[in-house]
């Protein structure tokens, strides 16, 4: 990036003013977005204003519109809801109200508006923009503003960020607040599961989503529910029979609980509501089961935002400021959204239109159409749910092919969910599925057993690895492994694990030259908290670890709020990979995150200490510094702690925390459960195809590079990549991929911590069109 470009980012906002407001229903993560808009706005030289109480504050003006400072957004990252308030506003719907709002903005010289809210709020913003010049003419005519003022504010830029727990906005994979709402729901489902099992009960849970079934659908995937009711896909006419049969079947298979998830907007084929009470009465009447209804209500909106939502809000906030400051009278109002892993800008009204099309399709009972309009991600979820829930497990023994599943490396939350879906999809396809205990070591020792449908019951929500996992690589045991492949007639291998799973795969590839038995298809599903497996942007378990670190940092910051002037140095896991330290730094608002990928010197450490000394002079008297465990062998956590303690004498005192293995534990987050479930299903479908392809003369022989793959999420799609092709992309000494997408987020971390650095604007989102987005690949 040239010096000129850098200079441009720093001066882009000079002489400009931005107002930020939150409108409509609140959503966790809105505060992260507000904080990012304020800080990045100030970073670019712009003045930034809070608008309190949404559009109502815009109309009322006065004290409701206040200038924001850097410190005014401190400590809000971890708060749920919206600190600047939100309100439903009748006045803004009338032109008279919009006229007052325009007057308030012009008087303050504000011509850039960032609106964080749902589709209603964003539509309002667009109307406001299209009327802008008419409103200014009126104000000038009535002598409310001068010709000079009208000229200065001749056009209004608008950027929207979608904050809505329903994830009901078309054009964006995830809206701010959705992931946190899932966290709340899944915590409750986990809690209910234990009481339901104690009493053999059926629970009907009603979740939010008047017009959109996303929360209900992902919840049912994340907790292995027996049935889900969503507005987009009403059940068949004889659903009552079907539901009761399903419930009694799972009972006879030995399950002690039934969970049914209902979206509040659930309907039947004729558009008649299906309520949670209706379902309860049906189950009691027909089956006589002890049945309870729990309506989750506003709990789902509450609580601390998840790490995902904080990072999402922060990334979108940065992008929103850039989009506003680069806006011209010709660029349409846009929405900043996330597609897979990339920030994209989409024309606001195109998104609103498609969102309205969904409602229209549902009103007209064109349900298939509504499903398609929801996008690929929604469809994928529905397909996997149908596979796992709506099929009776095959009765026949024997099976078509034999596939084995194993865990390799260190434990990661979500491994069990991946095993469960792999096993069940395998059984549904008519295969015999074996589970291997203790990784490659167990494969060599023959610790292998057959898994039936109930074997993996209730595994989705369990942390760690129930099969047992070891770091042992296969190379030294290839002979015994080959013998067991023959003995157990294994025709395909699903390896769920971290960097060792990947290197183990490479060793199996090498071993094919020596042992014919190893010529069977295998697939590696990345599962490790370190997120360091080549070929995938995300690994199962990393999201759970990130949330653990985040919660801990929140508590530590809170403890520091009581004692003035304290700096905490926290060591995170990750091996040489700086993913956890960087992302947790973004999510917890760290002052610095030391990682191996970005070498640092004693001068950098000095600059960080100096930065904290300056910070202690402000109202924010605490610091948070993260250090990845292997970022530098000489500058250890103790060294950094001692350095900070010495240099901070008389100004701040330091404390250190090594988080350790709690980062690998805990119940998996909704993201990890859902991701793992989809990865398992996708891997098993691929496996069946590969086995059929490699069938020669009554046996399996797979010797092509594409018969040994890593299944990874790349930008927007799940893709299978031969392990041998990923070799060039790997730094084996440090066990990390040579290129890592999240390194581009590091400048954001530094800007939000008030460092004077270069913001590389060369890699940011350009306006896309939503129609293209839908035909393209969507994220998981």
C-alpha cells in the first residue's frame, strides 16, 4: 500500500460528520458496531455523533444528538442490547417528522448516516435519502436553513448494518445478534435436556422468528431435536400422525427425551398458525406423554454478545465508515454485510426487495420459492436437518460399505457433533459405520467397534472427544494399521481433528506406495481450537475456544474496573497460530495481541507500554494485552509481564493469567455444533461417492490424489481439497498455513485500540449485486 493511500484513510473523514443510530428491536452486538463506527470515524478525522433513541432522537434533536468521543465507547463491547437506545418511531414515518430530522442534521453539518437495525429501519433510511433534496428545498423555503447550509449538505450518504436476531434479511449470511440469540437458546435447551431426561418428558420450545425460521432451524440442528416447525416450510397435511410416530419411535429406541422446536410464526400448509400449545395438546392426547411448553421470549435478545457477534459488529462498523466516506451522490444507499468470510456491500433496496419477496411468497403459499429466496445457507441447513431427522434409520444389518470414523489431535468442542452426523448419515446411506477409539493408535491396536443409530444419541451438545483422541501419527504403525483395515474391512476413513489429522493424512498418502490396504478414500474434517489446518478458514472448536477466552477477558476487565490503573497480560493457546489471540483481541477490546505471524521487537513492546502509560491518563484506566503461547520463545509471558511491571511502576500495576486447557473444554457453541454437523454430513456424502468410484473387481482401490482430501470452508463454500495439493500452502515447522485470511483483520484491532497505523484500504468490499450473490456459493 502506498504512502498516499494510507494518508487517504487517515484524512478521508476530515471536514465530514457521521451520525450513528440503532433502531427497531435491539440485538446483541449492536454496541460493538457503534463502537467501531465511532472509533474508525474519529481515526479518519471525521466527527461522529450518537443519535439516542433511534429515529425518535433524530426527529427530536436537541440532547438526543451528541458528539461521541473515543472514551465514550469504552467498556460497551461486552454489553448486550444497545447503549444508545432504540425506539419504535411513528413520527419518522410521516414526512413532517423526516423534515424535522433533516433540519437537525443540516444544522450540525451531518451528511453521513449509519443506521443499525432491521429491514424496517433500513427502508426508512432509504426513503429519507430519496427525499433529501426535497426536504432541503422545503426547509430553505420556510427560512429554517440558509442557502449556504443547503449547499453544504446537498446530499446524504446512508449505510445500513443489519441488526436482527432473526437473521431474516436477505443478502447477508448472518445479521448482528443472531449468533448471540442462538447462544441463549442453546444454553436453555441444554439445561432443559437434563431435566427432561430425568423425567422422560417431551419439551416443546418456542423460539422467536415471526416470519423467519432461522433460529428454530439452527437450534434443532444444534441440539438434535426430533422435529422443527418453521414458517418457510409448513409440514405435510398428515403431520400429526407423522410427529407422533416419530416421538414413539425415538422412545422405543431408548431415548428418554423428546424435543420439539417451534418458531413463533409456524404455520400449516393453509397458513393457519401451529402453536406450541396445539402441539402439546396433540402429544398429550395421542401419546399421553408428560409434555411441557417453554416459551423463550425476550431472553433470546438479552445477555452478553457472543465473540462472533462482537467481531461481526466491529468488522461491519469499520466497513460502514469506509463506505460512507467513499460515497458519492451516485452510489446507492448500501448495506454492509458478511458473505462467508468477506465483508461485502450490497444495494440496500435490492436486499429489502428480496426480503419483501419472501414475505409475499409466503403469503401466497409459494413456500418452495420462499425457501429459495432465503438463500443457499438456509437451504443447506434445511437439507441437513431433513436428512438427520426425517429418515427412519435402516433396520438391515450388514451394510453397503464399511466406513470408519476417528478423532486425532487434541480435544476440541464440536468433535462429537461431527462424529454423530457422520455416523448417522453413514447409516442412512445403508453403510456399516465403525468408530475408532484413540486416533491412529487405536486404529493400529484394533480399538474399533461398530456404531448403531443410538450410539451417538445426544452427542451434539457434548464437549471434548467421546471417542478419545491422541496426537500419535500413523507412520510408525502403518503395518498394523493396514492389517486392521483388512481385518475390519474398512473401505473409507473419516478423520476428524487438527494439524495431526492433516499430517496423518499425508503419511497415509505416502504409505500407499508400501501398503495397498491404504488405498482407500479418506477425508479430514478440521477440528482444533488453534484453527491452523491448511485448506480451511475455520476449524471446529475454534469458535468455542474464542468465546471462552472472551468471557474470561470480560471478567478480568471487570475486575480491573474496580481497581484503577491495572494492565492484564493474558496467554492464549494456538501453538504458533495467532488466530485465537487476534480474534479474542478484537472481541474483547485488547490493547495489543502478540502473535508469531507478526514478528515484534523490544521496540514494539516499548511502544505498547508507552501507549498504556498514555491511556492511564484518560478515564479508561485499564489495559488488556493478549499473547499467543508460541509467539516468541524469548519474549515469554513472564518476560512481558516483568517488563510491563517494571516500566509501569507508579503508573499502573500488572497482572498475568495463563488460560490453559479450559480453552479446549466446555460445551460447544451453536456455531461449532452446526458447522460440525454440516461438515460430517458433507464428508459422508462425498465418501459414499468416492467408494463407489473406486470399486474395482470386488474391492476398493483408491490411489488418486483426490481420494485423500481435507474438507474446508473457503470464503463462501465448503470444498474438498487433496491433502497433497495443500502441502505447498503449509509451513510444517510451525504447523500453520502460509497464508491466513484473518491477518487482514489485525489493523482493525490496532485502530480500535487507538494506534496510529496504516489502514490498508486496498482489500475492501466493492458493491455487489444480490442476484449474483444468490446464484453463487453461500457460506455454511
